[in-house]
């Protein structure tokens, strides 16, 4: 099992460009999450999907959109990238109960110039 | 105020030392707490989780919650160089501390 995979691993964008970060899990998990990690700020939840067909905002959703394409895949889109969105982005998945373990992907390092 | 506050360190200890990592939290509603370990340029991985009070032990790791002072701790006994990583505490699945960077020197 690959667990949680993310593509791309690295990306450099110019201000105003758009891109989609891809995430897939092969653990048959119901819930999926997108976080960003910044120095001094820790991990912050952007959006999550408790189950296929649902999405909800997290702590820092502005400037992002998400799509739960199917049970396996959860994508994060930046429509018009800004330098403030320079960060490391992590996707995670879990079975779906309140107290369950989240499994994280390896991350995408995004720089917006 | 952040949901979970954590001293970022960095913390540097000699091999074999006992390490204490700490977080404080502000919300008193039902909760459970988790400790994640994150190696450089990797995603976090769950180490342990525990409910609102008491201790939980797993090998060299002990997680402790002091509900009265809203303090959570992770103790690492006989620390090893392979324990060098960033340790993140989390509350109720979504609320993470900023992480404490630990280096264990051989």
C-alpha cells in the first residue's frame, strides 16, 4: 500500500497563476484533509471532507477550493496564487470517526513568487 | 489565542537523556490529545494519543495530561539519535501546536 500520495512534490508559481494539488489514498478511508504548514504557525486545516460528496471549511480556507473527486481523491486548487500561499501543503486521510488517526502524505512544497 | 500552544525549541539533548516536551491548551470541552512525530521533509506520523487525563505509556514514550492545569506532556526515555525530529501536539484531531524541534546528539 502506498498510503497517502501527493503530487507534485515541489512547485514554483508566479503571483496570479493557478494550480491544483492532487492527493490520493489507498486505505479506503472516508475522511480526507488538507493542511498547510508554516514556520511558527504549525499545521493549519484548510478544508476537510468527512465523507465522499461533502466538504467543509477549516481554519484557513480563503484563497482555496477543494474537490472530493471520489473516495480516493481529494484535490486542492489555488485559483490565483499569492505569495502568502507559499507553504508546505499536507494531505491526510482517516477512517472517519472522531478520534481516529490521520495518515499524512509527504507534502507539496509550494513557492509563489 | 491558539487552541494549543507549544514551545518551538529547538531542544538539544545527549543520547540517553530523558526528554520532556510540553503543550498547553485553552479549551476545556471534551477532548483527546495526540502527539505526532515529523522527520525533516516528511509528513507527520502519529506517535500516541490519550484522553482528557492521566498517563499512557508505549515503550520509551509516555504521554501525560494534566487536566487541572491544561498541560500535556510527552516524555521520551533513553533518547536515541533516531528520535531527532519535530514533535507536534494536537487536540481533538484538528488543532495542532507549532511543533518542538528535538535533536539527540550521539
